[in-house]
C-alpha cells in the first residue's frame, strides 16, 4: 500500500457549465475514500467567454500559445477555480493544510490528437499561490509525447471503482456522458480499454441554446415532447468515426450541430438525445466483449430520454444500465474525483494512461507538479 493522501480534484468539462470540486482520500491504487462534492456553476457571461476561447484557440500550433484574449481568460478561469477551492474548504470546515494536492484539469480549448496537440488553459502556479496547496496540472501532455491521444484519462479511476461494485459481473463499462461521451471497459481479467464514444450533451446543449435560449434540456423535458428524425440521426451515426478500428479521442467541434435543420425544437432535442445514446452502443461494438452492465455518470445521466434510449438499446445486447447513484457512486462527482486520483498517482510516478486507453506506446505517468509559494 502506498501513501494515503487527501486530494481535491477540479474538473471543468466540455459542457462548460461550471467547476466540479471533489475530495478523495486515496493511495492512487485500490484505497478510495470518497468525500464531499461541490458544483460551482459559471455565469452566462463567462460561459460565453469560454466559447470565445475555443474559437480563439483554433489558430494555436504550439500548446504554449495564448492568442488574443486567451491569456486573460486563462487567468480568470484559474481565479474562479481558486475561489471554488476556498468555498469548498469553508463549506466543509477544512483547512488548506489538510489537503496534500489539488488535481487541476483546466479547460480544454483545443484537442487535435492527430497532430499531437492538446491545450488545457489553467495556470497551475497561480492556483497553487491562491490556494496555498500544491497542484498537479497539465496531465494530458506527456501521454501525447509518448504517442497517445491525450484522452481519456479517467479509465484508471473507473477501473479502481469497479472493484467496489456490488453484485456486478465483469466485464462492466463505465460511461461518462459529458459534452463528449467516453467509455471505460473493465474486463474479468483486469483489462482496461477506454475511448471517446461520440457526442454526449454538446449537440443537445447547442441545439436548445440556439433554438430556445436555454443552456441545456433539463431532465430531457424538451426531448420528451418530440420524435426521432430518422434521417438526421442516421447522418450522425453513419460518421466515419464509428467505423474505424482505431479509436480516437474527440474535440467538442468534431460533431457539428444541425444548424441548417428545419426541425422543430422538441424533435431536434429528441433526435440528438437518441444520437447520444446510440453513439455509446455503436462505439461499444469495438470493446473486447459485450458488457453485462453500463454504469452512467456525467450530466447526461439526468436526461431521462437519453437514459431510456440507452437502456432500450443495451437491453438488446443483454446488458443492464444503471446510473452512478444506482451503482453506489456520485455521478456528478466522479470526474472531479478522478482528477484527485490522477494527481496522487502522478505524485507517485504511477501510470495515468495505457495502450488500451489512449493508444500510448507504453503505460506512462504525467502531470506538472507545482508547490505553493
């Protein structure tokens, strides 16, 4: 058993809806004690700035570049994360000295795995100074240096959680439905396979924001009033992304919303919920074996239409679907918990990514460690 550390994980995902903060006590291996969680939403103005940051980042050719307002947005993003950490500590009556390390994801503004280029804005040194806690950040870059795609990083944490699943028969598949969805397969022999599976919430969010002025379809309420437009769904599901034997990671712009579609609001939301579910099952066809169980985390699990579609499609394979909560976890906290887990593994030089998850040549660690000053 390694050293057990107390870590905070910070996640700002592709949905760009806010900062997730989670506490974990772990040795970076099998010992996992999950602590409290806090979600700190972004205001509409800052979400708009983050969307602008993604546009500005399109010209980046070297990951250190910060064109236009990107450096200013990076600073504001970091200060917002520092505020979230301080608020979390206050709400849970914790001192910064009680935390060994913060795992800081930052915000992905560019991800081009075919060019070995990934950019997460977020200043680890500034965060360490502001919080008084050591920080591990920039966790994806070393994977790309060694031939990986830089994503997904969460599978090693999912594999650890699989050991805590009650009454489940391996293989199981963890599904994270964020802006982009990703899968983690944990086999009966301990094999880990992970990859992005397709669009999650991002298409739905963009559709309802454009057509209804709301940031997301809460609970699938809009979709519940619509019908699946088969030809639109087929256009997405016939993408070459689903066909290739080699799995690759996705950027949020790899699947574009049907901006030119004349679909009604509810029909568009219903169709894109189905696409999100069907993408998961279609991509699961590349797994080593059919899972007995899909455990779903991330915001998409709260869309009941998406979850119903996923359950119906999985049932045709003979598999069950459970939300993270039904499986004994916190579906809001799992990605932030993963970043705490990864930070501890990074401190100990343990692998974060594997050939079966990112395509890296051999298991590698990663991350940049910054002491508070």
